[in-house]
C-alpha cells in the first residue's frame, strides 16, 4: 500500500507531465519517488507557501486560542473575526473551519468561507454557479456526477454503465474537495467520495487548529480502477511492470483499485496527499519521509465511522513485526531512525512498521501525552525539514532515552 509512481491516462482535458518510475523492493515496499529529469512540472496540487506570521500578533493569537474551550464554536468565530482585523488570513480560515466543524450551520462562518445555501445545503459558490441537470454538474465542458448532496439522482442506462467500464470513458465525481475518477458505477463512485471527504474532515479535525493548515490550491485527484486488471494494465503501459496496490504522486493524485482493502489504501495514500497539499511537507525530502509513511500507516489503521475516520487503532501486521524486533533488540534506535535519509529509509525493511509504531505512540500514548510535542515537530517540519535536531527541539526538556523506553514498554503489551 505504499507509493509507487506512474503517469496515467489524462482526463477532463487536463495535462500531466511524466514522472520517473521506481521499482518495488522484494519485500513489497516501494522505493522513494525520483524527480523527473528536464521536465517542467505543472502546479497541480502545489501547496501554497506557508507564511507564518511572527511577532506580538501571532503570540497573542496563540494565547487567545489556548483560552478557548474545545466546543466553543462562537468563541472560535470571534477569534476568526479578530484574525481578520489583524490580517492573519490563514489563522482566520482555520478558526472559521473550526467553527463550522462545531456548528455546521453557522451562517456567518460559512459565508466568510465562500459558501452559499442551495436546496437547504451549504455548497461553495463555485459549485453553486455551475450548471446542473439530472444529478449532474457541468465542470468546465464535462458533465460529471454531483457528489455534494446526500444521494445521486442520476440513473444511467445499461449501455452507459457498460461503456463507463472503459477507463477512458470512466465516471468522474466532483465532491467538495476531490475529483474522483472511477470505472465502477455511480453508486460506488459516490461512496468513494464519502470516504475521501471523511478522510479530509478527520485530517483537519486532528491537525488544523494546531498547525493552521492550508486549503489545497487545486481539487485533489483520486483514481480508482474497478479491478486489479485495469489498474495493472494502465500501470504496465507506464512502468513496464506492475507493482503495488496503490500510490500517490503530487501531479497524479491517489491511485488504487477496488479490492478488500480499498478504503485502507485510500486512507494511507490519501493522508500522503493531504500532508503534501495542506501541510506543504514534500515526500521527496529527507528525512520527512518517515513523517509521510508513519502517518500513512497510522491513518491506514483507521475505521470509517459516521463520516469520520476513527484513528488510534492497532495495525496488527506492523505490531507483530515490530514486537519481534523489540524483543530481539534489533529495532532501529530512535535517534538513528529519525535521522534516516530517503534512500536509507526505503532500503530498510523495518522502517514502515517502526514508522507506524512511533506515530501511533506519539499520538496515542497516555491519551496523547506527547501529541502536542509531535504536532509542534510536524508543524516545524514544514520549514525546517524535520531533522532529528528539530525533533529534539520540539521535545525540549523530555529525556528521549526515557521516551524510547516508554515507547517499547507501551508497544510490547499491545494486542
């Protein structure tokens, strides 16, 4: 379920640039993506540069934020208004998003974020202005499924269903944040849209308040093939070989196919996409690869519940391997693990399981004892590169050798 790179058939008349394929290792893990040579890359999903306000204003903002109750929707809205007055644009949007997560029908917050009410449902002005017909919405010159409502009203004919099984003719679903292409059927497409929007909401629930995330500059792309055969066929055309069950690359989005673990694949690869698009952390840079893959494994263990992903679950495959290494004292010591370069990370068969174990520990141990420090490290990694020195700085005053012992003591009894 880790990333590999291919270039896929184009859709909706959008142009992609090719990227260099990278082989999978014998243990099933994928090699890190390689930057294409002499190819100008498009700006698809390129993160907006992070501009972090400094000085007394941002310090005061953080003080005000700490005083707010976790369920105080009106307090977050008032803080958003204060941010607007002080010119803190990212922080304003963050507090507005927090407001509508707590109070979905907060009209003023919705309007400031660019929503309008249509058919008793909040939609972005951009979507509301599009032409609609029979459960379809016209996106530029293409009619696509409207996934912003609670159900689809469009019923395709048998001939159309058969035609759409061809990848070049496949369905496209437009949700609030995603363009989902699939050659399954409209109902399945809509369910995929629900899954991805649940992931998006969960990601912002977890990280937005602490890190002030950036909304994606472009629609996030998801491609889901109806079966492994179609997925393999397209992959084979691009790579010359077929490897892996799914992958993410910034210019091509998330790609996978329908099988027993499709949702888990989407959680994993979709988290890579959000870390890149909303945090601006590049998967190509060392040593932030462990952040991408550790969080990917952490999200992959999630469970879909009530339009959110319940996190903190145990990844049994990773846990079993990691416990064996801990018992044999053959795991990678944390200072060394956190200093691994990209190539070192991909070459070592222990890294994915250990990345899950560390991310899980830092998020869940003793009800999140180390979560604030971890989120500070994650936030700093957007500009510092996520070095081991940055980790030590975020965990200032904490004995890291003792924390490593706590990490081992916490994981070994888990089942």
